[in-house]
C-alpha cells in the first residue's frame, strides 16, 4: 500500500491544546482542607472528541477554579498510547477499545457519540450526480480498499473518465478505523493520500475539486451555520445499495438533520460510533474522578448543542458504576 503523507501543518495540528503548561506529565491532584477540588488533569487523543472536551474542561474549571486541565489533540492512537503509558490521566478515543488494550488496564467511559462521513469538494464537476446516487459500502470498498474505482464514472456507472483523488488519514485515529470497520477492514487497509488529522484532511478536500475523504462531523460541518464547511459537501451513504438516495436516506443538508438521523438509527453504525474517555484502571486521583462524574452527568447537557449525539442513560450509568469500583 503506497501512501504520501501530506503534513498540512502537522506540527501545528499536533499542538492543538488547551492550557498545555504541564502537558506530557500525568497529574497528581490533591484537595484543599475546605473540601474544594484542587489539582491538575491531563488529557490527550482523538480529534473527534477534542471540541467537546474543550467545552467540558472550560465548564469544569469554572465550577472548580482550583483545577487546571491540560488538553491536546493528536489522534485516538496517541490518546490510548499516552494513557496506558501513564503520560496522561485520560485518553480521548474515537473507536472501540481493543481486547489487548483492555488487558493492559484500559478502562473506557462512553462519553458522547458522533459519526464519520464521506466528504467531497463542493465544486466537484459531478457533485449533483454524486449527491443523487450516493456512495454505497461496495463503492467505498472499491475506492479505498481494492482501488478498483479510479474514475468518478466508475462510481456513477457512467463512462466519465474524471479521476478520483482518494484521501485518508496518516495518524492512528478512530475516524479512519471506524470508517474501515464499516467495510469490514482496518485503518491500515485504507488506501489513498494520507493526511494528518481531521482538520488537515478537510483542508485537503477543500483544496482538491476531485478529492474524496472522510471526516468526523465536527470537521465536516460549520458549528455556527450548521451547514457543511465552505468548500465541502457531505456525500450521502446509499445504505440499501439501490444506486440512488431515497428521501429517507437524505439528511445531510444541516448538522442538526444529520444528528437526528444518527440518533434514529438511519445512518449505519459504523461509521456512527461512541466516543470514549479512557483511564488506566479505575482513577485514584479524586479530581479525575470528579471530572468523569461531571462528564457523565451535568456535562452531557453540552453534547447536543456542540453537535454530538446524546448517549443512552444506560451507557452513562454503566460509566458511573465503573467509578465506584475503587
């Protein structure tokens, strides 16, 4: 498999951070005599969860001024590696936790839900036809896995020879892993020009009229307008494989329409998926425990306004129960 890594400001993206003065060192927290929380929390990982984690961190620090949270995005793989190495207190992971990771002590807390979508350039010369036909799982497999589809005509079932420029992620990430899982594969099976990070991949598609890629919804849609980000279109998934997007399959015009469809089960899962905060065993740090309790209770009020999908009460209660096993 041949890949070309586009850095697209890799160093800058890797440094996405909130209060990074002590990033890279697992925190040691204490509580003051008056019972107020006081200490540090360090978190790293998935781009998918980063925007919501920023909101949680800001709100939690307002509630507890004595707490300082170091937060950085670098991909789900980095989050898992960091937390298992005790470099950070919590890893943000945007995929299921693997059995070998569980055996090493990874303890996942489902904290939000979102989805990975297929993105194309808004000025793609065949955009209208693509939006009407959509991309089936079989077509996606022939684009990203086998490489059989090299022209947009092959996707559309026409003789058009316009080439496809396929993009994927270079960093170990939940988005690519979840997208590949939809096709029964793993991230390393995805072919294409590999780009670092969700922002970088979105930028690559915006710059390439013939590009096709994959993004978390937080980077495919504009948070203010709720519409696809400038230069992007979210290409529909042809779930039943009939070669057209039926009325019940089209819900991509706004982020709110899409979120509603995911919540109702009208978008396949995967590529819809749960997002996790992962600790290395049951947290012993009282500040980390308090933060997780906040995320699984009061913090959930921020999920939907931030463009994520609400979790079931059962999943939230399962997470809270894990914290009590100390």
